C-alpha cells in the first residue's frame, strides 16, 4: 500500500515472459544474475526449460518469500499497484466497478 509508480519494474519470469514486479533486492538481482535452482518442484515441463539456464525457480522463490527470505520477496504487481492505498475486499472492488 506504500508503493509508488517508480517501485514497479519489469523482470523476466523463468519462462522468459516479461512481468511487472515490485522492486526488491531479489527483483533487482535477477536482472543481473542467475539464481541456482536448489530443488526442482516440477512446476514446468522438462521439455520447455533447462534447470541450468533458467534465471530462477519461481516456486522456490515464492516459498522462500514467506519462509526463508521474507525481506527479499518476489512480488508480481500491476502497473497500477501504486493506486492501492487501503485494504479492501474483492467484493468491494467489484461493487465499485459495477456501479460505474
């Protein structure tokens, strides 16, 4: 809820798809280095990717974000994340959208 427009960056997902993410130490580091895959969780088809060349394991990164390394998470976000200023519910958002 404290994000500013400048806090959003573009990174590549492990399958080379550009994604928007909140700038963190992790999101900035994967732009410049590969994070070795320590444990394969079989979340992607072996025919599609090579553990030796992907920039990081997305499943392991998300798990580490809530267990081992909460200070350096991977957080995907939309380009409008800076507009969120308060907690709300999905129902309240849809109510607001359908009233427009």
